[in-house]
C-alpha cells in the first residue's frame, strides 16, 4: 500500500501495515516531530493531519491511512526552510516552552484555520482543547493562532 | 509593557516549531537495545525471590537486571540513601521497580516483563501518615528506626502569651492531595558505552549533575567516568530530578553490562505509577488576632506524606516551615513539621516546593480571621504584611532589597477592579444556577535553595577569532527558556547582536557542577554567573585592545557590535577585536561564577536568614460556581509578581500563564487517587490537568524592583506564579458559595 506523507508517496511494506502509525512515523520514517505523550489519545502530542483533519496518530494503524494524504510537522515549513506563517506566529507569540506539545498544537491550529478563516478567540480556545500543554496555560498558543488568522484568508 | 506588544524570542524555537528538536526518545544509536522496568503487584512486602527464568528465555531478551546485578550502590537519594534502584530487601510502594528487562526490541521486553514473578511476603501497608507515626506502626524502613523522615520547627516568641493577648483565636484543619507533575514527555534515557570507558547519558532530566551522581554510584565508578549530555526536555516542573535520574542510572547499568547503547522510554502509566509527586499535607492551624486585626500568634502542625522514600521531603518541609505564616509578621510562632514515610507513592519536589500547600492554608486563614475581626481581608493583609525593614518569622530582617508585597497586592486589586467586583459576589445566593465570586491570595517566597544546600553556578564565554561567541551555563534547559535568557543578557552586556551568540548546552564534563535547575534558581543563579563571566571577558578584551583605542582599559566600552575608546572616533569592530586577541595569543575566554550570598539556619529554633533574597506576588481569580453541577469555572485570573528584572518578556509571560494554569488544576481538578496502595488514575483521562477550555484569558503584570543581592537584577518567577492560584480560587469559591473549602482539590457538593 501507499501513503502520501508531506506530499511524498511512500510505499509501505506489507509487514508494517499493522504497525501503530505513530511508531511507524517515528521509527520507520524517522519523522520524530510527532511525540509519544500518553499513548492513549488523551494528550495530542502525536497529532498529525490526515486529509487536513487532526488525528491522534497513536490511535491509528498504518493500514488506516492507506491512500490518504498525511501532513506531519516536518511538512509545515517550505522545502527551503521558510517557516509557515503559523509556525512563525508560534515563535513570535512566545507559545513555545518545552516544545513537546508544539508540533501537535501547530497542526491542530493549522487544520482549524483551514476550515475556519474568521474564528473568534473562543473558537480557537475550543479548537485546541483536544491537545494538552502543561507549560503555557495555552494563552500564547491561542495568541499565535489568532495572530495567524490573516494568513488563511 | 502591554502584553500584546511583546515579540518573543528564543534560540531553540525554530527547532521546536519544525519538529526537528531531538528529545531523548527521538535519538537512536546503532545496535541500541531497549529496556523496560518491572513492577510487582505488591505494595509493601518482604521479597523472597524474583523468578526471571521465563523472561530470560523470551525472544530477543538479552538480560534481566535486578539488585543483585548492581556493582555499586543500589540505594541512593539526595538526602537519605534509601531509594532503591531495584527493590532489594522489600517492596515499599506500588511503583517500586524490581527488575529491568533488556531486549533488542521494546515490545519483547514488555512481554518478557510480564513473565517475571515476584515471591514475597505481604506486609501490612500504611497509607495514612497519622497512622504511620503511631508508636506501634510497622516500620517501612527498619534501619531508620521510625517512620518519621524528618522534623522541622520554628520557635519564636511565646505563643501561649500571644494567644492570651488575642481577642480571637481561630483554628482550622486543612488537607491537600498528591499531585502529578504531568510533564508531557514521560521519562526517557539512553546510555551509551563509549570506547574510552565513559558511559554517556542522554535523558529527560532536569538535573544532569545529580543524574551523574546517581549513575556513578550505581556503577561504582567515579564522576568523571559518566558524562550526562543536556538534552531537550518535555517539561519537568520539579519532577525530573531523582526519579528521572534513577531511570538514567538504570539505563547506564544496562549499557555497562551489555556493552550496547540502551534506551528506556516510559509509558505514561509507568511514569505516573513510579515518579514522585507533590506532598499531601495535613495542617492544623491556629491563629490568634486582636480586635484591631493584628496577628499575635500562630501555632501550626504540618504532617507531610513523604511516601515510600525520603527524596527531598526534608527540604520541602523546611520551606513550608520558613513560609508557614505567609508574608505576614507574626511575633509568636510555634510550628512543627513532620515528613512521614508511608507506603504511598514517593513525594518530592514539585514547582512551589512546600509553598503551595502552606499558601492554601495561610491565605484562607487570614480571610477567616479578618471576617471574625470584622475588617476587610485586604485591610487585614495590609496591617500584617511584611514591609520594608520587617522581620520574618524566622528572624530575617528584610532590609536589603525592595519589599514590594503591598505593591503587588495593590497592583492586582486595581487591575481586576477587586473592590467593585466584591459587591457582586453571591455568597450562596443567586437567581440563576450560577454563583459568582472573586478572591485573591499573595505570597512572598525565599529565592533559590536557601539554607537547604550549596548554591553556586558557573558560566563560560568562549569567543572565537571571527567574533562569534559560544556560551555555556551550568543550568539546564527545562523548556523554560533559560538558554535564551542567558543569550539576551550576554548580548546586552557585550553590546553585541544576539545572533552572534551560540548557546551550547553543556554536558556534566564541560562545566562545573552548578547544582540543580530547580527552586526558581535557573535565571537567578545563571544570569549572575553570565554577568561575572562577561565582566571578566570585558576586562581581558579591554586590556588587549586599549592600546589600539589609545585609552586606558577602564575607559573601553562595548556597544553596537563595536568596542569604543574615549569617543566614537576611536573604535574597532567586535570581530576585529577578537581577531586581534588571537594575534596577541590571548584567548577571548572567560569563566564566571556566582555564589549565593550567605544564609544561616538554626535547626533547633528555626531562626536564621533562610534565603538571601525574596520575591513578592499576588494573584486574583474570578469564578462561577454552578449550583446544580457543583462545577467551578475560572472566568478570570490576574497576577502581579516582582521578579527583579525581566530579561525575556515573552518567556516571563509564559511562566505566569503556565504557573496560574497549573495552580488552577491544583485547586480544582488534580488529585492522584490511591486505593489499597495502587494509583487508579494513571493517564490524562482520569488525572485531569487543565485543558484550554478550562481556562480564561489571564493577565500578567511584571513588577521590577532592582535587588542588590542579584547583580544582574533578575530573580526568578517559575514557582511564585504556581503557588497562590489555589488559595485565590478557594477565596473566590467562598465568596461564590458562602462556604469555606479547606481540602484540595475543591469539590463542591451540588
């Protein structure tokens, strides 16, 4: 089977189709931006996008994403290294501390803004609620997503 | 500064926002093995035999390690060497590790771990510290001779006289809970046997130097034989000191014995099961006040559940005694604190370190007392709070820095419009289902380790001949932004662009042991070490370039990436100056060290200069309480803290918001539940830390008063922000419901 990760079609060996998707990304593809936080889908550090929808990859098998379009944090910046405006907004807003939730937060924020170009601050607060952060109290993460709204219009 | 105007910066932001930052589990080495801990079903038991045969024969398993395989010391700890690397004589809590399975893949190791059988004689277990201190209670550590880990006391004045002089004597009992740090990155470690015989360790830990001590002791080698590499860490909050170091030490042992790199990565459930927590306290508090609202006496007894091992319990409870009266002047104090062994999960350091519990007590007691006396709680605080020149309950005179307690209180009152909003509080009565309340709390906090321990820190500035600069400081990057604060400070001191400076997270082999990155001491100690190094660096450079600039060395100035002589016509670029130094065969290199000013302590009386400086802060909270569901919703929160000097505003804000958020979880939702010795809430679905929707937009106000005790001006902010939200919420809940909640977390009966 084939999955498309960050725009690149990737052939998956038959032996790996039953593998946990998060472990497959991290161990087979060395895409370590998605993190293992709780292993049960409660914390969102493993968030990736499947067809632009946020998904907790620790709860999926590789098989579940056959023929799907996957975005991981490694696919957010331009190939030349230019950051996505949302990533830059995270930096400017001081939304990053330990950074462990950051990849998931960027992706869940990105998916939300793709669907909702004119959200209220409270909409953003609700949108990121599936993902946990223990450092920031979420405030500067919400600031960052709010600051990037204009880039999605 | 308006919060929205602050553009943040940190040196490691790009790698974190792109997913490139390599945390411990993101690293991999050739021929790396995987190890997992083995727990038993016992809570308190004498070990007879650990049967490992079946596990040894399981596929891909290389080795099973138990206490018998430890070549050095199997028992370790910061204070008491009682924490077992592997349970040896007994199992003392449900999180005790009896063995480590090493296999070529993690899955096999986990399967094999299930095959290990522990034969043991179950012993009666103790889960209530008050039971544990009874004379006939079974001993958890027989060699200790008692279940009392430690005692601390404060004896000041004469409390009996103080109570006699009081018009009101108020007595309450308070209780707090076990709290999990809930860092998002569970414990992880990789140990690598190097060809030169050194074991190299990468790990998720906030104290590389204690990790090195633990690992060296376990292996029975010297400190120089272990090198701990600073690695990006997914949160610590005080929780990645001893337990995290033990995980690293076990990896080191496995690496040493197998000759392979070994990785240990914890599942969340293992992390919550084994790692230490914030201490539950039971506090009996008696306060005597006059009808004028003056506190005359305080008597308190603190019983802290230390769990199965000592960890930092004596230090945590020491801070609780020093701060047992909050930021108030009390002439007569009698305080006893006990740390107690139980068969509960270990309790140790967590953000606040003995202060969140006491602030929850004191900041409600002052409000209860004010009400008895019949004056406003704000007025009551003003009458009793420490002011410039006041003497603390341990006899320390606060005259060598700005005592800004009143400033912090007034700032928050103004910002949140406290006095007006007081009028709208429901006190249990409302037309709708919602009850409204507002509350505040304040504290002072002794900075850094105080009389707990050795307190000094090193920094190294190593400029290159092209003008680039490498900076190292003996403080660990826990995620708080220590590195960026040090870069910004150095850039400011040397008058250079920050992009010129590369931070190198030092290893334990490249910089002197500068202690633990705890106690809000990172920026305080680190910034002053950087400042000392910068001063020495400028002295060297000035001497080298003064002849070119045709001035005396003391007239040389550093600004705008240039070095100036008497005036702007005499200058050379910073790059050129570095080049010149190399041509003169002089290293533009400086070592700086900062020693905390002297503190003192008399263990018998509990008197002395406990901390070399203090910070002051106040927080307020507004809540809505639903009468039917009992749910408490935090609708607004404001904080003002004096932190000396703000170096990196965006990151300082993050400390405020994060600390307040964590404090709200402490107040309302977080509680490790232990049933028959087993923790029942082992993951985030049942251990509930605040989510974004549980929090309002918060406001943070910096108060900056210079402090001669800290030459850089910076003090610290990590813990102060986390230690008063719970009492602020408790006071708000009181004004909403008309009822006092003296137990954490606050649970409202609907």
